[in-house]
């Protein structure tokens, strides 16, 4: 099996390695996008949003709820960045 390794030195000096089964010139950028999505779903499942506690099963309602929660998450995220920049 062939594996392709992409590397990036982070600002703190650590090395970020991304391993993929096929060549991808954008592996680091793709990983960053995936990490953002994982962070979003982690927040939606916990950290105050508690999506799973709704017990919704109707796909249309779940879709609408995820849309509202994603907008709320983005607003919270941007507010946090703004507050950080104010310091």
C-alpha cells in the first residue's frame, strides 16, 4: 500500500503530518476543513448545544435544527474571535 505524507510546521514549532492513501496536493488544507467540520459537530453534540438531547427523528426537522445550530455556532465563534481581538 502506498501512503503519501504531507507536513506543515506549525507556529509553535510542532510538525503536523497528514497521511493519505492517494496523492493530494491540498491534503493540509483539506484536513483543516475536515477539522473545522469535526469541531462544529463536536460543539453541536455537546458544549451547550446538546443536539442529541432533542431526540428528533424526522429528517426534515433534524435538517432545520442543524441549519439553525450551525448559524448559531458561527455567530458564537465570530463573537469569540471579536472578543479576543478586543483584548
